[in-house]
C-alpha cells in the first residue's frame, strides 16, 4: 500500500535545536490523518520533509516509495500562511493555476483545460465569483480557501494541509469538513491542527508530534471530549 514514510528521521534547523528526533511515521494513502501537538513541536516541519522542502540530518523520507523530490507532484499542499505582495496583482484564479505548473512544459502557456480545471477548483471551495479578484484583496479566510483550491487542482494522491482551520468562520468550517469528507474517498488527507475536536468524527488516526511521534486512534481522544 502506498504511503508517506519517515524512518529514524532527525531534523534540526541551523539554530541547532532538534525539532524532530528519531521519528518513525507511516501515513497511508487511504487514510485521513490529523496531526496535532504544541507550537514548535515539528508538525509543519514533518510536512515540509515529505514535500522535499527540507532534508533530514539522519534517517530517510519516502513518498510512495520514492525520494520526495521525484514524487512531490503527486502531493497537494496548502501552507499555513503565504507572503502576499500587494504590488503583484495576482488574481485568485491565477493563484490556483500556479498549482498546475508541475504539469506544464517550461515556457508553455496554460491551456483552456488548465483554466477550466482551476475554475472548477475555485467553485469547489465556494469562490467562483472571486476568480478575478486580486489574491491580496481577499479576506484571510478567502485566501485559505484559494490555497486549498490550488492544492486540489491536480487531483493529488495525497493532500497535505497545514492549519487550514485558522482564520475561517464557522460556516466555512462546516463547508470544509463536508468537502474533506468527499475528498477522502479519492485521496489521502494529512491535516495539521490545534483543535482536534471537530475532526475526530472523520479522521482515521491522530499523529501527535512533539519532537517525537505517537500515533493514536481517534477513539482515544473522543473518550476525553464526550
């Protein structure tokens, strides 16, 4: 079964502080996994290791059995935050189209099919009417939804979401859960969050990260929330 794996992985930034220490993690393509833990515990770092954005000091990272750099196009990624330059008038639609760059030959323009797929992704997150609005002018929640559309525009095998519940209103949170429930039938989902409670009904497992990693069934947390 295809998966994301970390074997005896240790990682430290240039400051020298060890963020992840000898962790062993397997995230299945068929599962919806929630990752939780304290700030600075290594949650976002783990996602970046799977994406090939970081390299561990020791241990190995594999994405569907291969090195991350050769398989990253099969992952969809929604970052925790993005730096927005308001002097660059990139629209919501153009932001989503950036997710199609891995399918394009360098120097070639986006096709009508690319644009249609990007519009569909925006529609899936309820933002079709905002396609022509500059990304920098969207609200925080709308920017989150646009980044989610960019993450799913290629129909990835696995979707990695870093704090997608931040800065969104309750109505969008409900919409997001419904969307993720639909998506989990066609792709694996890995979601970093500080608030597990609303997710426990739809997740297959919870990974607790605080320098080390421990995997738990969601039932173990439900017992403490009911």
